[in-house]
């Protein structure tokens, strides 16, 4: 079971290093897999500062799995490893 965690929003960054490695970061409409109906709603291709507003935890809550981000008037879910804390 993956739990959603709400907390005080914090700033993070999609870095150039991440984009060099990944080429782009897909932003999803929900914290589900594509087989469960999630859709790509945007692609981040440039470094950008974002606000993390929610997280989905791993099954046992040991680390972040997905993060819901707000940026440039948009919101969506990205893999937590795509983000660098400020």
C-alpha cells in the first residue's frame, strides 16, 4: 500500500544534472502507474524550481517514491529521485 503524505510544502529543483541523465522528466496526472490509468500531462526539459506539495511513500514509508509538484502554474507527479532539495 502506498500512502500519500501531506506536509508543509517545500522548495526543490529539477537540476541540469538530472536532465542530462534523464533527458526529460515526465509529469503525471496522478500517483499511479500507466497501467492504472495515469497520463503524462507535461514534460520538464529545462532546469526549474518547483514546490513539493505532497508525497507518496514507499510501501513501508521508509522513503519518498513520488512527489506532487507545483511549478509554472501547473501541478503533477514526478519520481522523487528527479528532485534535488534546495
